C-alpha cells in the first residue's frame, strides 16, 4: 500500500489536532526500534533509521512485503503500549 499524494486548497483544510496533542517534551527522542504512528493516522510502523530530523519507518503492507518510508520526525508519535 503506497502513500497517496494530493493537493488541497488551504481554505478547505481543518486542524484536527495540535502538535502538543502528539508530542510531550518529557519523552526521550525516538530511537531505532520504536513503534510509531503518523500523527495523521497510519498502521503501526517501526523506526528503522534516523537521518537528521527525519525517521525511516517500515511496516508490512497488505501483500506482506515490507515497505519503508522516510518522514520528518515531527510527523510521527510513539505508540503507547
């Protein structure tokens, strides 16, 4: 399952959550092996690499193959087990 890319007019966008709702300054930084979700929603993913301010995540797609994507770290939050 790939990510879909679309363009939306700014006047149609609605804020559904604030950054503070997803990030807690008391939490330690993300590390390899952490399970994360995209702030906008996603399947659970695992952090497999950290490149500066970005994280590379991996998850198993519907076809069973492992899929990797790189996101700005600010776009993901740690899974609460």
